[in-house]
C-alpha cells in the first residue's frame, strides 16, 4: 500500500499572503479551457472568433465560481449557514460544488448565446470538451488538501492516511484521483477526439453529461460522503449521486434528440 505524502496545501507564503495549491488548480482549469477553446476557434470551419472565446471563458469563470460556491452552500453547507449567516461569503474557508458550478456555467452559456445570437446548445456543444483538464486539476487539488477520501480498502493502491494528526494510518481509496482520471482526463480525451469533426447538435453535450454522471455516480460508491450529510438513503445514496442523476437523464434525452433530428451544428461553417 501507499502512504499519503502530506503535501503542504500552501504553495507560496509571503508575509500574510498565502497562495494555496487549490486556488492554483482553478487557474490551471480556466487557462486550459481558454487555450483549448482558442485552438478550436482557430480551426478553418469554426464559426467562433478569438473574441468570442475570450468573452465566453470570462462568463464561464464567473459562472463556475459563483455557482460553485452557491451550490456548495445550498447542497452541502446548510448547517454551516445556519450557524453563521456570513458563511457563504467566507470563500477562504473552502467549499465548492461541481454541480453548482455546472449550473453556473449553464447560466453563462445561456447569457452568452443570447448576446451573440447563437443557439444555446451550440454553445454548450462547443464548451463540452473544455472542462476536463480543469476537473483533473481541481481533483488533484482535493488530493493535495487531503480531502474527499474514499472508504477503507485492502487494495495495494490504497492510500494510508490518518483521521487526525498523530492518529493511526488507515488505507483508503484515493477517490479524488479516481475522479481526476475518470471525470477529468478520460472524459476530456474522449470528448476532444470526438469533437474534432463536426457532430450533430446536442451530441457533444449529451456525451459530456453521460460521461460525467456515470463516472461520478460510480466513484461515489467508494467515496465517503460529506460528514455533515452522510448517506441520504439506503446506506449508499450520496448527495453527489443524487445531483448526478438529473445529468444522466438529461444526457440520455439529448442523445435521443440528436439521433432523431440530426441537426447540423452551428459551430461549423457549411461545407463548400
């Protein structure tokens, strides 16, 4: 088995200024999304300009941060909010929700699409392959913070961690790394390769929703639920799974719509 290396979550400290690895991972996420979007916009048949990309990534950043924080407070932090009315604004105490960030990005997609006269699902399809590297980076940030561990395991890949300083070491599933590999790297590679060619409207979004929800639901079976919530039902259902089920249904719905209508994507110019 492996032993957790106890990485310092603070990457740089200068006087009162502390820069955490977790924050750096969000910068990596946004930078990667911007770079990948610029590459796609530069392709000959793309209907996206560099300015479109810059504006969209700005909206998506706001949606991720605001939605991620609001989602965490509503889905996971109700007890903390009851105890402290200012808790939602204490960003330095941590707490971000992927599903909240996802809803925030959907809002950004809708706003951007309306401003630019684009179809909402065209924008969503363009964005589908962009978050994967960011998800990978943020999950690595969770690992550095030594949070979101999985259940105990006897597998050789189990990571020995202590529940408290000086406490006994317990081998646990490194569920943060599972999510980094599945929701992040693998889903990114599938979507990036798949969207290299024009695809019918709805299909890239459907693939993202199906891929993420299935990966998240699966990993949640070995990930320990948030202590303030525990299991929601039947001794196994977690909030992460509950929030992922609608994504699964939405992905299946979009897949059926794409197969039925076969509408061309507005992200590509018509072939000459």
